[in-house]
C-alpha cells in the first residue's frame, strides 16, 4: 500500500483558473497588511477540482512508468512484462499495489517514489475494508465498518422476518403523515437516522457483502 504525502500540492490548478484566499487576520496584522490575499498556485486541499487534477497528474506519472489505465476502470493502472504484472489501484492518494514480481514492483516503485514523497506499508486496511493475506488466500471483510454502524445506530431491537413476505415488505399503500403534523415531527428524527444508516449499509454491501445487496437496495 502506497500513501502520497501532501498529494494535491503536486498538481497545478485547473487550466484557466485563478484562486485567491483571505490571509488569516492575525497573520495579516503581523505582516502589516489590513486586507491581504494569497494566490493559490497548486491544487490545494479543499478546492473542488483538486482530486481530479491530482488524479490527472498521477496518470501522467504512471504512464511514464509504462503503466496504462484499465479499460474497465481508469483508476486502475496495469503493466505487464511477459508473465510478470503489477496492478496499481488508485483512490485519490491511497494506492493498493499488487504484483507477482519483486523486480517489476521495485522498478515501478522507484520511479513513482522519485516523483512524490510517499510511504509504503503492508496492505491491511483500505477504504473501510480489511484485507487479510496468507499463502493460500486473500480475505476481505468489513468488520470494523459494521461495528461502527452498530455503535452509531444500535443493534436491532427485534429479529427480522426472513424471508420477508410481500405483505410485510410492501409499504406503497401506507399513507404518509402530513408535513408539520405531530406524527411527522415524531418521525422526522427517525427518518434522518434512516437516511444516514442506509448509505452506510449500502457501502458494506457493495464492498464485501454482496449477499445483502438486494435487501439493502430495497431500502434505498
């Protein structure tokens, strides 16, 4: 796993874009300017275009390493050398790197690390997914993410009806409460909690738990 330090600052601003920020008042007073501005020269954190511009910068760098983007997912860069391969899966400044050749891995790593200030460590956790690697298998699971969901929203108070009957699952005929009514106000907090909980469950379903994807999808 590779992590790029101060990643966005390697990339320039989006073409034909100028960005200025107010200097913090205490600093402006220190330098003797009452209304000082700074001009942003790089794709600094917080700018809407910064992730995209850094990804473009990374793409140019990896192409110099002879890695080409996948036709299926342009965030994955691939290089083959005979039967040897290296796959670089990019997510902003975090990369998961897989290779069956130490020499090819070190060659690409040297070129990339000469361009950016990076750190390297074994791949154990990325984007909410645990990765456990041994000699015979690679295991992916989301235990930490699931525990975080339970900690935030609580465990179910009663068991679910599995399999659910159509009568149990069909809510289309239920009359919704009127906006501003007592029932509406009572349900509002629960609705906000629901709207936060379902995307969290959907992320788990799309990463490591495909068997719950249909059930969670019905909640969206």
